[in-house]
C-alpha cells in the first residue's frame, strides 16, 4: 500500500505577520526571501516530499490556498528559518506534540481543531535555537549567515560551471558557484567575506565588483561597473547597478543605475530611479527608529544602520533622496524634490514638496499591468482581488 504523503501547512503567526508588513500584505510570511531561497523553499528542501499549503489571512487564500486534513497536519511556522536538525525534530513530532521556543509555536502535529485551541499533548523544545524572523530588519541582519548556509546546501555534491578567465577572483574559488546558462565576464569576485552564487541565466556584466556573500537568483542582472557588498541577494529577474550593500531584493525589481542602497529590503515589481540614494545611517550616528505597522508608531530598533523597506509595486523617481529607515507601503510612487517622510502608506503618490495624494486603484492596475507584462507575467483577477483588499484595509495606517 502506498504511504500517504505528509500534509504540511506553513502558517503565519498573526503578530509576526503584522510586524513584517508591508511585505506580508502580498504574501505569506514563508514566501519572504532571506539568504538565497524563500523560507518556504528551505522548509520544503529539508522536510522533503509532501503536500504543502499555507495558513494565512483570508484575502491571500485564493493565491496561497490551505489544504487541511481533519486528523493530522504538520503545522510549521513560516517565520522560522530551518536547519537540518530542526527539520528532523519537526518530522519526528508524534500526533499531538508541539515544538516551541518559550511560548512561541514552531511546529505542531495534529488536527486543525487542536491547533486552533493550542491543545498539545506534549511540548518539546529545539536542540538548537533557530533564527526567527520577527522584525523587518531581521531579514537583512540574518542574510549573510543564511546565505552561506543556503550556498552549502544548494551546491553540495555538485560541480560549478567553469568561470571565464576574464574574471578576477580574490579568495577561495571553490566558494563561487555558477549555474547553467549564466554569463560572467570581466568581473571582480571576492569570496573572503562569504560565498558567491550565480544562478541560472544570470548576467554579471564587465566591470562589476562583487564581494560575498552574494546570491543572484535566476535571470538576475548585475550591470556594468556595479559595486556590490555582502550580504546581498537578488531574487529572480532583479536588475541592479550602482552601489548596493547588505540588501535583499525579493524579486522582479530594478535598481539599474547609479545611487546607493544599503541595509534594505525591496519587494517585487519595484523600480528605483537612476541617481537615487537611500540613507542607512543617521547624521548623528544614533539609534534608528523604524515605522511599525503593528503599533502604528516609530519603534526603537537598537540598530545604527538601517535603510529602505519598499513594498511591492512601489516606485522612486530619478535622483530620489530617501531618509534613513524609510518604510514605503504597497503601490507607493515617489517623485520630485526633497526627502519624503520616513513612512509612506500604501497607494500614495507625490513628494515632500508637492505633498501626497491617493493613487486610484484602476490607475495602480494599469501601471502594474505594464510593469509585469515586460516579464511576460499577467496581473490576474486573483491578484486584483488581493490589491483591492489591501487598498481597503491600508487606510488605517495613513
């Protein structure tokens, strides 16, 4: 008899999800990228073949459906970055058992009813405490460590494509891995501070200087003369130029020209105009405060370096100036002179000089369709429903 596949549900912790807005407006927590892959892809790689689905907010369920069984589901927290050891502990959970860090649920094996009621027959604790993403800045703070772990996992037992002799390598060449179809010519690659992963069909143009840890996922581009410091991750189809440091691009976004971006996280379908610079350090070198969607105020971070957080489908015009620790919601369009305020709510357009106004939803859809069509991707009716829901709830944060 064929064994029934496990049913694994990657769940959103409601409080953590609110802390990770605006990125979790448009995706479950597990779909956030840190290191090379998304958190969901890490769990899938370590937990193995199974039926995977998501427990998230209602308006996202059409795109990220939930498939729950009545008796046994393996519930896994989407904001926890797995290790092989943690994954084995999750797989070994017996019916009714929960894996927890303090009062925080990491995984549970049981019925949907017992999960909702937090009814556990036994609580166990991880042998090693994993990295847990609880704040926006955790994404770039953890990126270097997670990127190195992902590099080792993704390249273990595999052979890199040969690297052209036109490139200059500083450090250990074995810490560079080039996938099939990648083009890397005339670049300077330094692995002394971390590995360098070049994904399928990635293009690294001549004159680019890259210091690891660095990862470029499939079809990403690093343009001529770019200066890239670790730990930086380019999601699929991301294009970068200028100077970038310790930044995650989730995917399908462009910062193609000169300007600086550091200690930042950029969502999907964003565009940062040429010459735009986003500060990551206050002039007085003081502790940085960051807008918090959950508390609806600026909160202390304990950080000295913190840059831009840019929700999906947001844009910044040419020569933009962005203050330290700025948060832009979904569908924000910034243009004109001056520094905009440190938090701009979703679907707002304007500048610090001219002021901001609401972007009509149909205008947003028209622009989104144009942007996505350049990558031969369609804005679906399901996507439209998601943005309508965000549009209706985001007023409370303005």
